[in-house]
């Protein structure tokens, strides 16, 4: 574990509320076979919105599916779900009210990858990303080119903006500032959760290891809410929002994509696992690196900590899994031989003061 002082890391982890008992939560049941640790059961993990995804992926893995087929089928359920406003159909649009989706996939056994960015009118960008991987000599297609490619493969265009997402966008637009000609909506028109949801953001990441020890992952999103049209986040960038090395592990991320683009964070999680850190330690070490690299004053709070959050999810080659965030917040889903469950995401810091 050259270059990284494990003792320092664990001391820090304890100071921040991440003691050893919590770390041991993430140790899997492994079987010893022919002198090497081997997973004796598939493992799937996903972000906090991934309950359906881990269940679907595990069902397929247990039937012998390739891990990439399994995780894509898992996240497709969330891309299709209009109630998840962070992914696919029903995702929150850009500042002009247009839904633009980003996704990437990576397949461990072939070390192959595919991605699409700023894709409009197609609800399952992860399926298109997979076709980029399998049916082209490229890795990333964007915008109009990605749409033409999807249509060439028979995908149907549809309006992805649901009424709920449109209302959230309109509320944001009308309350953005008091110097434009859009007037704030009458309070009675602000239905239920609209005001609260303007503050939310998200993505789904899902990665898996099958019982042969092969890994794959997918990250899919509608990106930051109300983004500038054409903005591409970390999710479709291999190494930033997703990375898989079949000899080491898989990792992916949700949260402020710009931080992952500047740090190639998912690649770094896998590299830390290669050096011997557990998945949880690797995720938290990358959070530490992002915090150290965050230097712009507008991104820092009064105590010099990032004003944003980023979360990581990882599985290593032994079938161990973990997650970590800059700020301890929310949960992630795992499904292994102990069944599906939701676990808290440990943080480098306990709580944050600001949202970004
Ligand atoms: N990572 C996503 C992006 O930057 C957003 C998120 O996960 O909240 O596009």
C-alpha cells in the first residue's frame, strides 16, 4: 500500500465517525477455493435509488447472465420509472426544459466500454451506450450523433419530459430571479413536493460481480438539474463516473460530476483498491483527494470544506463492497448472499452546511 498510510486513514476514519465496526459491515462472506479467495455468490451494488436495480440484476446473475446484461436490465427499470426524476424518462430537464441524458457502461472481461452524452428523446441511454460499445469502434457518442445512432438501431423517439418534471422546471424558472419577466407562481400552484425537489439531484450507478468473478458496471443520469444545454457530467465519462478493471474491481459515482471530471475519481477508486484498500477505504480516500483538490472559494464553505457532495460505490475482486461520500448522507443498496439490503454511506465528514 505504498504512498498511503493505512494507520492515518483509519485514525481519520474513526475521528469522522467511521470506526472499524462500521467498516466491517461491508465485509462479504467469501469462500476459500484452491488457495484463493473467490466469491461464492454474485454481488450487486447500487446507489440509494437502486432497490429495483439490484433485485433485477441479481435475478439475472443467478440465472447465469453476463454481469453487464444484469446491471443494464437493473437500471432500465429506473430509467423507465417516471417517479425517479434523476434518470431517463421523467428526468429533470436542462435550463431550457429539454431532458438530456448521459450514460456509460463498462464490461470487465473484455475491458470494453461505451457511452452517450446529451442524448435527447430516448429513455434508455444505457442501452444505447451498450450498442456504442458493441456495434461501433468508438466509446462515446454525443447529442445529435448519439440520437441518430440510437434511431438507426430502432429506438423510438419520445418526449421524456413528464408533467411532474415540467412543473419542477417551471417553478425553478419562475423563481430564479426577480429581474426577468417570469413572475413567481401563486403559492396554491406549487404542488406538494415541487419546491423541495428543486433542491434534489441524482443518478443511478449499479455494478456487479458474477459468481465467476467477472465485473461490469453502468451509470445513467439526466445530469445536474437545469444544467446549461450541452453540459456533460461525469456519468458518461469512463474513469470519472464509472470504471471497471476485471482484475481489480468496479466503481461508480453519483453527485457533483464536475468534481469527478477533474479527478477521474472512479478510476482512482479502482486504483486504490489495486493497492490494497478495501472498497470503503478506497471510496473515502478519493473523497479526501477531491476535498484537497477543491480550491475555488465559491466551492468551499467557511471551514474550507467542499460545498457539494460526491458519493462512490465499489466492489473488489474478492466480492467485498463498500461506499463512501464526502459528507455522510443517504444509503446504497447491496444484494449478495445475505439478500438485498440498504446500508448507510459513510462520509469523510459528518455533515455539510451547504448544498450545491
Ligand atoms: N453525477 C451527475 C452529474 O454530474 C449528477 C448526480 O449524480 O447528481 O451529471
